[in-house]
């Protein structure tokens, strides 16, 4: 109890500086006002979960009870409640696995990959045992075999403003890790493991089935969880550890508490090595706990360094981190549990032999911590608006990785080979430039590649282009405003876009309609450059051609190859050193710039400041009069040497 | 004619033989280079239209920006599938060329004097089909090595899978590769000896050549493997030094120098392989000297006759004083 009071006091303390730091932008009416919540809370706490769970480490099962108190803040009576049972997605005929197969996965089914969650009983306080009233529903695809959502109809509706208490007993079986959930040897990562109520959102229940591309969506609240695990297991979890008690049967029971969070996950492994650190943010100190695999201990420093750098940039650029703790879990090798986010708990990714110049541990920690902002605090609907969490997070990832490790080398910087995060995002966009718009429910993308390429890569590239349009500082300020305004709520895409327009003071609909709502492809090119002597017909023309003083009539033809209309700058350089910058609105399919000067055009470049990474083909953005074959020679040489060595390797058999 | 002294190390003798056969070395290199150039032509043609007049290409000149390279590969005219089949065919062509060259080369290494060009070509032709048949047996002999690798890999994967330490899997995989590579090289040494014996004895029956070579190789495995090991160490050290030089000394924009250095590496590996073959031949000559007296003449004319022909002795016979060594 004391601990909870202390947490509440700390939360209040966190809220104070955050409120001060918020830019003075009026709150739009559609946002759920945080002010409506009690003063000591960060969020409007709709749910309160109390769970008591016991892990069977041998069978990889969890037997638990759950008491869910739901506050009806919908303004209308509620008699039907949907619940997620995500673990049932890991069954052969689930929608999750159907979609996986549809997308080309041909892996053999093995029982070890089966996950399940079974509700043993469901009671509603004052309304009796409603276990028999449980009904599986499939709101998205009507697959009758899918059991990832159930609903229960109450005999008596819950009036507006009232609360209802569900008492559920359930049994979960973990799969060998699928979708970053489950076990690998002794390592277990337990996510989406309990019946979780849907979200009343935009005037209706929002409780989608579990799809292969989708993540999650839930209401904020308070979690009190008791976990009983074998005594030798090291546990990491969402929230804070309140107490740990040893039991006589070789187990221990941990009491955990989290507030203003919308999910609760945990991990346990007897092999974890614990590293602790702290970081001082503008909202107070944050405890850092890193749980490393035994072979990865030397890399804890890489995680911590990247984490602190990331927290520092987020704090300065976008707003304060509201929680007092962050736990980084280094998953067991082969577990495929790396790179996942839960409130105050993230998983990293590395391997025993990870070169310093391959920044995978850094970028994974950066990205997953970023989700503390774009998911944990700004809790958008990951089913329907995945770009708002993954995409904005990919953009902030680029900004922070570039700031920490240098633009153009923030992903790979090894043996002279470099790769920047911005380019990596752009590459994934280039794979699927026109399949889907950003605003699309995650399960409705053409393919998993399309989901990944558009949600992560294209969104980041769109925002980098938007940055070129309105300025880096303006976009940063807009994102900060968006964060401060919508943290601990469930904003929509329009909340984000309107905030950007509002902060930039510009009407950006022409851009957003194409980039966010459309699938147009942006591609500009310099079609030709030409310089012709004005007196081309003169008899002694050839002799005079390259002499100074010759008057040339020059033409630069610039074209728009894609359907995306975007104003661009064109830089034209002349042989006398003169440089001219032209602007083109890009509305027509092409334009021509013509000059009469005593100099030839030696080059022309569309978007010379590289502000438009959304341009699909950057090679055709410039054209030089004189060719430079060095890059061609370099690549051809590399290929030649590879073929020569391959030929020699084969010749060992001769 | 100066005879080989037994006190001279096999490695030194091998090196001398390679130096003596520098023309063959250069031919082997020149054909390799020529084929490499042919393989590089479609690459150059494919990328030049995109890169040569674009400022974006500078990101490949000043360093190697993987992002630019990968976006280049996304162009339909630069897909790897366009280049790879041709390059593999070219590599196979070089393999056939080296298979052809090997007979002449081994015959040349066996002689005290360099073979004339004509005799060299005759030897190449004379042994080509025998070596082609040997190759088939060689490929068959590699099958068990492949199976062993599969079994080892499966077993080590299971062990690695059950270990909480991923270093276990890494080291087991390295061990697995090392064992398989060792087996591969041992088999290759056996076939190297079989080729040398086929030339030395003018052996036409491949299975007999293989059987005898097997006994020769594994009856004297220590000394043969010691040669291989030392040359292997030189090769690895040289490659490591080359890699260090390439990544640490040559700047990315020094395209010309990197082209030159690439060829130095290719040439180095060719020298290493020929050095090993020459050492193996010298080793064979010492371990299995040809009999002093030969057939009851008249010996039939042989394509492997040295120039000048060594008196009445059959063409492939080692001189008697060498035999006594």
C-alpha cells in the first residue's frame, strides 16, 4: 500500500514538469482530456487488473486468476464486453496462421508452436457465473476457427460512470516462441497472456482478432500482478516489483505493480545476468535494468549506452519519459523474441559475435524504447493505425540514430561499408512504393512485406520528406506537441496530421493526401541538359566551340515520372562556375529551363539539398555533361574480382 | 643440367618450379583476368547508364554506401539475376581451362627443363580426358564429405539449440566447417597425387591410379600434409594481410589502386595453388622415384617427351640420379 502511495506521488511529480514543458497549443475537443482523470494519475484509468499467476516452468503453462474492474466511461450503458485471447492465435486454423500461410510461409506445423489460452470460468460480480455465455466472435474475417476474441453479454447492463468486476480463471499454454511470445529452453517471454478487454473507441467496441501483421490496442489502467515462478528464475516485468517472497515449494512469489499502462508482460530465465543503471530525465530519475544472456554480458554496455542516448534525445526533443523504470531484456538466442515493446519493458537483439560497426543492438534498443512514446504513452490503435506507432517511431529512430552514430552510417559502419538508417527505411519503402496507403488496417495490406515496407519504411520516408518541406525544427516541435497533447490517450491519424498542420501553420493537405492517404509515387528526373552555341550555323563553329566568350543557348529538361506532385528545386551549374536555383511546382509532367550565357550547362540536379527522400529514383535526379565512370569501374572491378576468385576456387577441383 | 638435390626443401623446390613456369602462371592469370573482364562487361554496361552522369554515384566512389548500392540493384537493368548466370558460366569455363592446363603443368613440373610450348600443349591434351574422369571420381569422393558435413551440422545444431550460450553454436559450427574443410583438402591431396601419378606413370586406368595414389597419399600422409599446412598458412597470412591492407590503407576513392590490388590478390591465390601443385610434384618425385631402367625400347613417341629428349629413357622417367635420391 505504501508503495502504491509512493508511486502515486511520483506520478504526480512526473506530471508537473511535463505540464510545464508542454507547448501552449490548445487541446482539440476530440482528445480524451487527461484533466478528467484524478489529479494523481497520468491516464484515464479505465481498467484495473489484479492477477495471480503461477508458472509451470516444465510444461510452459500459466495458471492464473484475473479480476478486472472496468469503469464505464463511454457515456452509455454497456451490456456486451469483448475480450482478446491472443494466445489462441498460435493454432493451426487461426486467422493468424491462415494469413501466415497466405503470405507464403510454408513452415511445417509442430505442436511445440501451439499456444492457447482457455477461460476456465468467468463471473461478473453481482451477475453470477457467465462462463456458458462466452461466445467466440470473428469481427474481421468471420473465420469460425479463430478463437482470439470472445464476447460475453451481461444480464444487466453497466450504467455510464459505473464499474463492473469480472473474475476470470484461465490457463495459458506458451508456444515455443512465435511472434516474440513464448519460450526457448529456459527462457520465457510472456506477452498477451491474459484475457484482455477491448477498447471502447470512436463510439464502439474495438476488439480485433489477432492477425499476423497486427499488434495490440488496450485501455490504460492499473495492474497488480502476483507471479509465482521457480526460485532460481530472474524475472523482469512491466511495472515495479513491490515484494518477493520465497515459498517452501522451491518457488517465489513476486508482487508487481504498474500504473497508467495498457499492457503487462513479463519474462523469466534462470540464466539472466542483471545489469543496473540509472538515467536522469527532466521528469526525474529512471532506473535502468538490463537482463542479459550469459554470452552477451559484454554487450550490456552497448545496450545501456544506446538506451541512455535515446532517452536523452527523446527527453529533449519530444517530451519527458513518464515512467520511473525501463527494463531491457536480452532474449535467448534462437528465441526470435528480440525487438518487442511493452510498457516499461522492451526486448533487445544481439548475438555473441556482434561487430561494433554493425549497430543492431543499438537500433533495436532505440526503436523499442521509442515505442514507450509511440505506443506505451501515445497509445494509438495498432490494429488500424500501425503507421502512427511503427512509422512515427521509425522516423524518430532515424533522427536519433543519426544524432548518436552519424548520418549515413548509423546502421552499418564497418570495413569501409556504410549504411544509414534513413537509407534503410527508404530501401524498405522502395520495395513496395505504391501497394498501400499508410492509413490502412494492418491486416489489410497486400502482404507482410507491404505492411512492413509501408508502415515502417514509407512512413519514415514520408516524414523525412515532410521535414524537408516544413523544416526539421518545425516537425520536431509538431511531434512534441502531438506527444504532449495526446500522451495517455488513443489519438487517430487526423489528430497527428492536424497537429502537424497546426504547428507548421501550413495547409499540407495536398501533401498528406498523396503521401498518407494515397499511393502515388514520387519520381522526378533531369531528362536532358543541352548547350548549343547561339551561332551554331557559323562556318568556323567547330573552332570556336570551347572558347571563352562563346554564347550558348542552354536547355534543361526536367520531368515528373510519377503521379506524386511535389514542388522541387532544380540547381543548374554552368561551366563558368555560376549556379542557378530554379523552383518548379511539378504540376505539369515536365518543364524546361532555358538560358543564354557565355557558358555551357555542366550539370543539373533536382532536389539538390536532398530534402525529398520519397523520390523513388535518386539516380535520375541529376545529370552531368561529363561522365564520371569511377563508380562504374569500382563496381565492375568488384564483380570481376569476385568472379575471378570464384573461378579460382572452382579451379581447385581441376 | 643441374639436378635437384634432396637436401633442398620441397617448398623451395616448388617455388623454383613455379618461377620456372612463369609463362604458364601468366597464361593462367591472363585467362582468368580476361574471363573476369568478360564477366564484368555486362555489369559495367548495366550500371554505367545509371551511374556515369549522376551525382548519386559519388556516394559509391567516396566510400561504399550500401544504401546506394542496394537501391541501384532495385533497377530492372541492374538485377543480379542478369549477371550471375553468365558469371557462373565464365567460372566454369575457367575451371575447364585449368583442367586442361593441369596435365601440361604437372608434366612440366616433373621435368628438369621447361617443356616447349608444343610439348606442353600435347601434355595438356594427353591428360585432359583422364583428368576429367578423375574429376568425376573426385566429385563422388566428395559426397561422403558432404554427408558428413550434413550430419555434423545437424548434430551440432542440436547441441547448440539446447545450450543457453550462442557461442557454443558458433564454435561448433566453426569446428564442423574446419573438419569438413580438412576432409575436403585431404581428399583433394589424394586426387592431386593421383593426377601426378597419372602423369608420372602415364597411367590410363583411373581406378588403378586412384588406388595407388590412395596408398601413396595415406602411407606418407604426414609429409604431404605438412607441405599443405605450411602453404595453407602462407595463404591465410597473405589473405589476412591483403584484407588489412585493402580495408586500412586503400582509401575508398582510390578506385585505380583497388582495381590493381584486387588483381594482386587474384594472382596471389593462383600462385599459391600452383606452388602447392609444384611442391606435391617435387614431393612425389622424391618419395616415388621412377625406376632406373625402362622399357625395352624402342619407346613409343610420347606427347610428354621433354625437350631435349632425355636419351633413350622413356619420356616421363626421372633421371637416374634423381631417382636415387
